């Protein structure tokens, strides 16, 4: 995997996770009658999930 395709894959993962968090947050917001708070929480959770998926793995010896 080249450096360019690896960087593109990381950005695609961030975009996918943030979009999913936005959709889930907005959907839960309509159910909980608090759209703004749920949408922001979904965006934050999507960003945290994307970081978790793309961070470099460190293995212990």
C-alpha cells in the first residue's frame, strides 16, 4: 500500500465514522427531543471511533 493510498484510506475512515455519528446522533435526537445535544455527541463519538480505528498499533514485547 502506497503512502498516498494509506493517507486517503485514513481520511475516508474519518469521513465515514463522522457521517455515521452525525446520522445516528440526529436520529436519536428526534427520539429524545434534544436534536442539538445528540447530534454533537454523535459527531464526537464518530471522531473518537475514527481515531481508534486509524491510530498506529503499538505492540508490547
